[in-house]
């Protein structure tokens, strides 16, 4: 249908004029990004039994240990791991499922921890980068592959890449280089050390097959 | 440097286990008792004046602990090093502002008990803005009657009364040696740092006779004439008034001697640095000192900047930055936003963590200067460039004058060695996020402009693509850049031709050339070659290490750890000279409380060159001290002793390094660091004093002579496959050959070379900003819309070689590599695309599938020729 509205009609105040008007009148500016709260403040009181309410004190299985933790209903797994459980190896690069730096395993499947609500992993097994090496310090084969090939540069993306690879190899133990690249292509490396990363992860896959 | 045990060998860096197990701590991984969280209030408008702030509703919230506005900040910090030789002026960025100059500029910050409360407080603060004129496109601002980004004007220029060349071709411009910099700092001294960029300060200092200091640049208004726009051809950049320029050689004669003249316009996009770790920071105060956990490329050289941003003395700051998640130029001296948690913490009396989100990082995280360039090039029949006339318009962002637009001229002049050349330019202020040096600033833009022109010329002249680059390549101590003080500067060495030859062989150039442009089904392949060069080293810094009484060596490092590996590589030079196994060496880094020496910024590809020299100087100092100690202990002259196998050996006698270290402590004086050479930096002296008495202390300044500027060179080749029905591009192979002098660490050299190539490739195939020009707001603010290359964009095959020819002007022979590959990466892909689908497809980057498809349909470049950020 043809749009016959003209600029002069009352229903079509130019957006620019409108915005300028609103702003000049003193509009509040929004900047909501990472949100979390350890205490209840200002009109956000927990409403026990109210609609959508959930138990806050829960137990999570992380790296083989049961960890009791106080979790808000809107809290993401990445925030719980980093700020409640002290597991800062899981990195936040974007907080919107774009970069993969926060990848962890949930029941052996790689997930972006920034985009998983903590309450949804109750009863599941979560593994982070801190949980890969053995108690005696022996590295996981994928970690060993990274060490042998000096994979990665700044390494901020490394925990996510390693977890994504461990998860991928569980279902694809013998990938070609190209298949492995596809398997972990949901992870960004800004140093763009992709070639060496792929060499390191391929070496990890090789070590894992031999293990 | 004859080493082979460590230098030139692969090894595992000592920080890798911490990284791969998740134990490595980046800025946001630190916690402090009672830590508050900060949030920023960002400007919703591209340019406005804040007329009223009402924080009463936020103040009333129980969890809100402090609010910070511009009035809480120290005054404008003129003189700060902003990277790439850019110095802050009186109207420099301060971190928070009452006159936001781009959408997303921080107005104020709130610290609260948790982040949700801080965010809620931000929502409750009322800010009243008075909108001001804005512009996000430099060409729009240059149009008659076009808007200015700042109330005082739209370009940076020197005052017209004294020096400034106003008209085109004004030769007076040649006398001005630098862009917007103030007087050059002595290299390696004081708080000013030589940084990434096209004009190392030492070069300027060496230019003789030194011209009188030019007046500082200022913002003024410049509009081009309607006739300038009318005179520009279809899609060509108008050649209006420039604010600066230089000429070398006889341009007119050069064009007369040309058999072919091409006149081309190319648009380089602005791109965000996008380090994967944003510039989050955590700060607290203890015993009158500020403890700051931040993300920086350089450890010691960040101290003075943070101190000035916060308004304290450098000695009142302890900076902790053990691991940095990438910088690429955006964190050379840290980040101005570090001052916000620091000052909030002071105000609130509690530690403050300020986490920066990806979207906030887009705004405050810095970006490369986009440029519009037009170049007229004269070629002889054999491909030699006889004359080159270049005009560059820089997209400066809103703050201090950037140097990329100038660097384009310098790097074009080096890589293609025109027999005569003129450069003219202007850097135009826009209401877009602040710019700074990004990996190969000006260099990438230079190669992206010139490489397709060379490709076109070779086709017209029927010359091989490798050959036309060989004919024009820099050789040996090649001259380049403006004739400052009557003389051009020159590089220490260049083996670009050898790199091209080696690359052609490795890439199978002849075979791939033969199948280039041949269509199979909907797919057509294309092969391209490109070159690039970039700064790769500075001089004059200090080496500092201790031989401990147990025989281990403890190296002190002041560079930042953003994963370049060079921060560890350089100490292997000293270990090699002292014949100590790497397993017996420790490197102390990342904390200015740990007594670090004065070192280069970890930027401008300086570390490998600068700090191998410093390591060599310190190791030489250690050897001399060891010889003297052996002489004093075992008898005989010092000269009869040599250092090998962890011992000092001579005349049938020997002592271990451990024994020598113990003896050094007993002797005191210069041996254990109680006396240090007068010529080392004050920062180093302070650190040496703190380490004195712990063992044999080696400390020395790099005073080795250097004739020329250290520049590395790369030749790159690529083969692509384009689907002409979908526009999809697949990069089949890329090959790179680096001329970086002596190879320190082969595996990391290859990784850095490929990483640099990929950064260039990202510019060629995808990265860009998108702006709504009408409202002046960005639309591509996150990875999803402004995506760096992924594993699937990487060339399927990558090959690498290094020439490994030592640099003649440095004792270790090694230069840096971080930036040199970037331009060749972009250029090789652009040329491969042109070989596949023709020269008349693109006149800008990135070349996306829609650009390819639209051009194939139209038979000519079909994108908007000059509009920026589309």
C-alpha cells in the first residue's frame, strides 16, 4: 500500500524534532547493561510466592562439587560463576552470545554462560576451565595441546575456545582441521591467531584420542 | 648476536599455564572487600551541551555511594601522550564531559553497592541537554555551509599567521615536521613515550638542523568551495584546501615522463579496535596510594598518564595489569576511563569496579581513523612510478589531531618509492567515537589505497603483478617521508624484493596466476599480491635484572602482557649471552609495585627491537661485573674470564653464578645495585634501589647507535574464490613472508604475522561502522553487526616464511612484526578480488558480497562513492 502521509500531517511529526523535543524537556537516559544484585534495594523486594518467584538459595554442581549459592532469578550463569563462586576463568567478552569467551560445558554440551540463566542448570553438571585439569595439576589433553603449540596470544578467548573444543570432541572425536574450525567457529579471537589456535586445538584432539 | 640455544627457537612462554587453566587474572577478575560497582551515563546525542543535571532521586537511593561528574576531574591534561605521537591539547578528552561530542560519550558515573542499583540510579538521574550541530562524515563537514563537529570549528590546523600552508601545493608545509605533536620528547626519557606511529620522535629529534618549534595546532573552520566539489569527477574526492602538505622531487617532470597516469579515489572505513577484553578497571586507595587494576598495553608507561588523569603524583599509584585481553593500539597508555573508578573510589571511600560492556566499549574503546584518499600516479612502461600526487582527508573523531592521514603519505612513499611525490592532507573533526592508533595506523590505509592502483597499472602495462612491486620496492636504506630539514629519513634495511621472490615461490604464484580469473560454474578464482611496511622498533630504554644468590636470573619487565610473547622473548637474549638455561630464569611483570625498569610502550611494534637492545646492554653489564668479581675473588685480570655454563671461567679457575651473586652482595656498590649508571631513567633508578642487595644487579641503558628507522616489511599473496551469483567470498590461501631481521621466536613470529594479515583481511572483507547520518547515531555497535573475522573467514591454507636477515643497526638484529603485515593482508585480498571479478568492482573497503553483486550487475562500482560509515 502506498504511504500517502505527508510530512505536514499531525500523525507524522519528524522523528528528529520529536527526539529533540523530548530531550530538551529533560528525559532520563537509559544505560542498562550487566545487571545483578546481591541485596534487595529500592522497590525490587523479593515477593515470596508471587508470580514468577523462584527459590533463591540453590545448589549447583560445578566442576564436580556441589556449591550452595544465593541466586537471583534473572542472574546468568556467567555472573554466578564469576561473582559468586570465584571462578573467573570464564570470561565475559560481550555478554550477548556473540563472542563465546564465556563458553562452559553443561552436561557435556558447550553453552554461552552469559546467555544461560543460573536457575536452569539446577540438577545439571557444569564444567568450567578451572575444572578441566586433574587435581594433581595434570592438564586436560586439549590444554596440553595449547601448551605444546603455544596457541593463543592475549588468551582472553582461550577458556571459551578450550571448553568449546572439549565439548565438540565429545561428539566428534576425530575431526578434520576444517571440521574442527566449524565446530568452534562460535568463538571469536581478536588477536586473530586462528591458524595457530587451530593447530593447538588439533593437537589437543590428537592427544585426546591417544589418552 | 651469535646465539642459537634460545634466540630463534620455539619455547613455551612462562604465563601459558596460568592462561590455559583459567588462573590468569585480567582486570575484571580481581575482587576487593566492600567493592562497589560503577555505571556510566552516556550521551544519547552526537553533540550537545548539558544544561542541567538532577541527581536528587539517585542520591536518595540507599545503595548509591557516590556520583562523579566532570567537575570532579582534574583540568584538561595537555601534553599527555595519546599514542602515535599524538599529544593532548587544552581541549583534550577528560573522561566525563558536560559537552558530549559523540553519541555514547560518558556524562557522569555512579558507584553503588551493586551494579543493578548503579544502573537504576542512572535511570533516575535527569539530564537536560541542549542539542548542538553535529556531523559524522568529514566530507559533509567540508561542504560549503556544512556543520562543524565542535563549536570552534571542524579541522585541526596550525594558526595561519605563522606557518600554516593554506593553498594547495604550498611548499612551506614541508618545513613542518610533524602533524599535531608538540615538541618531541627525548626518546626513552621523561614521561613522554615514543609510541606507535609513522614518525618516531627519535627521527624528529635527529633531523638537523632542527626547525623552530611550530605553533601548536588549533581547531578552526575550513570549508571547501562549491567549485572544488564541481571539479571532482564522478566518484572522485574533491581537491579542496589542505591544511598541511609536503613535496619531494619534481612532480611535474615526473608526470611528463610517465607513460600511464591513473587517478583513483579510495575510501578506508573507521574501525573499532574491539579488544576481546573491554577496558574494565577496579580501583581502591590504601595508605594514600591508588591501587588500580586495569587493562593496558604498557605497564610502566601507563603510570604517568593515569596519575595525570586522576590528579595524583606518579609515585602515588600502583598499577596492576598482569594480563591484558588485547589492545591493538586502543590501550597503549591505558585508558582515560581508568580515572573514573579511581576517583569514585576516593569519593565513596571503598573499592570500585567499573565493568565496561561491549556496547560501551564501542563508544569509548577507540577506533582507527578512516580516510578518504585520492592519488594520481604516473607509471613508466616498466611499471616504475615516476610521480605520485596524494590527497588524504582524515576522519579525526572529536578530539586531538590524529596522525593516520599523515601516515598514509609516509608509508606510500616508503613502499612504492615514487621518484617524485606530493602529499597534502586535512584531518576533519567528526562527532564519532575518539580515534587513536590501531595496528599499522596510516599504514593499512596506505596499502589499501595503493595496492589496487598498482594492480590496475600492471594490467594496463602488461607487467606481472610481482614484477611491478619489485620495480618500485624499497631497497636497503630506502628513503621515505617528508623532507624534514631538507632531508628525507630512511630505514635501517629493507629486503622487500627478496620477500616478494620468496613469497612467489612459496605461493606458487605462476601457477595460481595462470588460473586467475577463470570461471568454473558460478565460481571464479583470483590471485593477488601486496606489500606493506611499518615501524618496528625504538631505542634508548633500560634493561634490569638480578642474578640471585641461588643462581637463578630474575628479569624485570615493564612492557604490558597482551600476548605478543615478545615481552618474554627479549629476555632470552640476556639468558643466551649469560649461557643460563631458560628454566632458571624468571620474569617479573605486570605490577609497578614490583620494581620494573623504564621500558618502551608495548605498541608500535617496538618491544622486540627496543627491549632486545636493552637486554643486550644489561647482559653486557652483567658479564663485565661477573668478570670483575671473578678477578677480585680468583685473581688475574677481568679479561681472562668468560661466562659459560652458569659459571665464570678463566685460567683454569671458575666460580658459579650463584657464588658470584653472593660475592656481589658482599661487595655492594655497583655490583648489587647500590650504585647505578647516571644515564638510566629515573624510573629505573628507583626500581634498582628497591632491588639493591638481592644479588648481582645488571642495569644499563640502550645507548647503541642506530643509523635509520627500524621498519619491518611483509609481502603477502592470496587466492580467493568468488561466487558471482551470490557474491560470497572464500579465501583459499594466504602466504606471507616477513623481513623482520633476526627471528627471535619462529612460532610466535608466524602467529603475529598471520594475526596482522587477518586484521587487514577483516578490513577488506567485512568490518565497518554504520551511521544514521541524519541523527548522527551509530547502528553497528556490537560484534554481531561489526564482526571481526571468525575461524570460517580465515584462509583455508596459510603459509609463512621469514627471511631471517639480521638488521644491521641493532646488536641482536631483531625488529618487531605486529603491524607490518596488516596492509599486505588487506591489499592481497583486494587484489585477489580484482583478479577474480575485475578492477571496476570496489573503490572502498570493506568489499562485501552486496558490493560485489551490485558492481557486477552495474558493470562499475555501484556503492556510494564518498559517503562514510555505510
